[in-house]
C-alpha cells in the first residue's frame, strides 16, 4: 500500500472525483479528512471509505469561506495527529455565453476553483514548514487548462488555466522544503458535474467518447489512480507538473 500511514485532506470529497480519490486512498492505506459542502455526500463517502478498509473523518465546509478554510488543516491534524497530503478537488462550473457571464457567477467559479486551493495550500504549506515535514499537494485541474473543449465554459477554463500556473509557481516556492505540488487534469469524466449533460443529451456522451482515442468517458477511479501516484513517495522527484488523464483527448485540437 503506497500511502500506508499517511493522512490526507480531500476537498469536494462528497461525490465524483473527490469520492473516487477518497476510496483509492483508503485502499492504499491512507486516512482522510473528507471536506465537502454536502452532509449527505460526506456521509456516503465516509461509508465507502470504511468499506474499503480505510479511516475517515468528515468536515462540512464551504471552501469560499476563509474562516472555514483556515480550520481545515488544524482539524485534520487534531483528528489524526499529522497531515501529509492535500488534494484540492472542490470545483464548480456554471456555463454561459461569454458576453452574458454574470459577475457573481465569475466570482463563484474563481473563488471555488482558484482562490480556495491557493489559500488552503498556503495553510497546508505553513503547517508543513513549521513542523519540518515533507508533503504532497495535488490540485485537480482539467484538460480545459489547455483546451477550450466546449462553448460556454470561459470562466471555468480560465480558472483551470490559472490552477495550472498556480501549481508550477507553488512548486517552485515549496520545493526547498520537500513539498511537491502537482496537478491532475481530467478529461471528460462521469461525475455529478457532467451527468446532467449526458442525461439531457445521450448523443453528447457518444460524441465526447468518439473524440477520445480510447473511446470512452473517464470514471472517477481513473483520475484517482493518478492522484494516488502523485501523492505517494514514488513521485517524490516530480513537482510542478500537470498530468492529463484524458484518454488521449488532447492529442488533437
């Protein structure tokens, strides 16, 4: 088990990719603080983690709230005695035609997708430096950091492009302290964010699959496998990188 004895914080753990990461980490021997805005989602993920043989604590939090963000690392350390890994997974998208984007929707997307991982990683970095501990930060980015894959996603794409550069610059600053910072960029993945699109238009799922060389939509566990690797000691000499788990979708325009 590559994460045996490690403690992780996973935001957006109540569903989708975050839930997949929590289950994968449990199978790899890690204990996790599950953070999400949904009580029901936290309860479900905690149950699945326990079934996978892992340990989990939960914390309901809105990552837009600076006070709640500040409390996350101390909560994990208090619960498990230490913290080794941070997975910044919480994300949101509100599609709109570019000229019609409401300012409040732009603020929401940037607050959740960019500011929250920026600030939470600061708190986590301070904890690691103060305790002279190495650590791993894994940001969940997107192929939309590189590609504009669909109309109406300007704010989302901009936020994920910023996460890519945040990953690189944070890695540069934190590297001397033994802290790695990497990103995993999923392609089209079957999650709560994309499920409504598929439900409304089955042809869209087929189209996305056909545009992917591996001819399928990703499952959360596909993304979780890459996150687990980057969170492990096997990736101790990898930092500042974005790994795109997208079935080859970025191979062509």
